[in-house]
C-alpha cells in the first residue's frame, strides 16, 4: 500500500474514463465509489486540507502538513485492513480534487504513480461548471481566487466575471500546477499525461499506454466507455467567449499540444450579438 496509482485531472475532464480503465486493469480504487467513479473515501480529507492550503499558502503549518500525511497514511491502512484491496495487484484512487494536493500526496507516497488527464480548455470551460471553479463552493472560490492571483487578475473581478472565465482560470491553475510537478518532480516512469480527446478517438492505443505505465495487461475485456466527446450545446457558444478562454489558457494549452484549430468545427461562424451565443 505504499505505491498508489493516483488518477486525477481538472474536474469535468472526463476522469470517469480513468476509473473505467483502471477497472480493466483490476486496480482497487476503494470501497466507496460514486457514479462518476470517484473514490469518495478520500474526499473530506483532501477538501479540508486543500482549503487550509489555499487560505494559508506557504504558511500552512508543519503540524497541519504532518496531520494530513498521517490521515492519508491512515486511510491507506484502513483500505488495506478492509481486506478487499488484497485481492488486487494494484491500488489507488480517482478523485479530481487530488490535483490540488499532489505535492503532499507525493511526500507521503514517494513511489506513487500519477495519471493526469487533460482536456481542451475551451471545450471544458464552455461545457459547464465544476466545483473547483464554482465560487459558491468552499473549494471552488479558493481555487479561483488563487488562480486569479497567480495570473494577475484582480480577485474582486470574480464577482462580476462570467462562469467561462472562472472555468478558464481554474483550468489553467490546476493543469499547469499538475503538469509542472509531474514533469519536474516525479520520475519519468511515475508520471503520464493523457488527453481526453485521445481516449475518445483511439481508446485501445491509449489504454495500452496506461497498461505499459502500470506494468500490467488488462484483466477485464475492454468495452466501450459511454462518454460523449462533444461539449454540451456548442451551438450556443460565442466567438467572444472562445477567444477569452483561449487568451487565458493558450500558453499552457499549447505546451500540451492543443491549438484553437482542434475545436474549429465547434466555433460558430457568426453569433447573433443580441443573444451572446445563448439560446433564446
């Protein structure tokens, strides 16, 4: 139980696909799994520590970090004691919000393997709102505020900015942090980036990459994962919103290999300025 497989990504990226794929490789993800494949046993621990971390920044106390380390170690021992984990060759968890505490998880589990799922920032920013960009949520408002501060946007603008900007800044903050840590702090064999779009277009090849990363062949026959690769209602997008999101996220997105051309077919040729891309 010292080498977990941690599956994460900015929420709304399609991380449920990771849970399905982990099941193909007989990875134990916990005893409490919700409908999106999240390992909910970890949620309260990670949420509470993430809030303290955002509130205090680098000043989060050593005692607080040690307490969190003991708590996550205790959770792994609890899972092992429950007995079901022993029936599997690998264990870990899938929770998008783990992306907020990767350094702390790594400090507790130095041999962890991290699977980081990314998705095009425009399609994710204009498809809905995740709790990590919902400013009414105790975690979301702290993530968005931290993102605004890091990228030089006045925090008070949170109250008047539209959701697509909350989403964009939240995406950039979380994805950039995970990408930088994974690439620079984890051994090459312990970090992998996957694109949601690739999982949709070539699932067998991407699942083979995951198998090589885990060091395991699938133990359950692969099956179609029911995820719609198209964003919700792209016909209601506006070019202005698309350009605003891309302006925020372009540098990180480009480093991941994304371009605006990737979603060209979803960009409206013209938008009625009276609707701002919204349905009547």
